[in-house]
């Protein structure tokens, strides 16, 4: 179990916007997934080791990136 790893998430909303989140903390909100993922990639790359997960409104979740 790696307790030192950072987990970042993109959360899709009903209106199509996306929230960038670390743990329970919302970092910001973006109008589209591409902008949110670009932002989280920058943040996660500076907090290694880290992973980015994308949470779609329909329940799908996938790992988008990993930085070791």
C-alpha cells in the first residue's frame, strides 16, 4: 500500500463541466474535459508519485495518467 501517492480526480457534472479534485478538496472547475485534464496533468506532474482518475456522470471511471 503506497500511502505517499497523490490521487487526483476529474468529476463530470450534469451540465458537462468538470471539477478538478484532490481528495475531498475541489481545486477548480472547467467547461470541458480537455481543459480539466490538461490542468490536472500539470498539477499531478509536480506531485509525484500521482495518478489521475476520470469519473464520468454515467458511473464509468478510468485511470487517465500516472506519474512515478
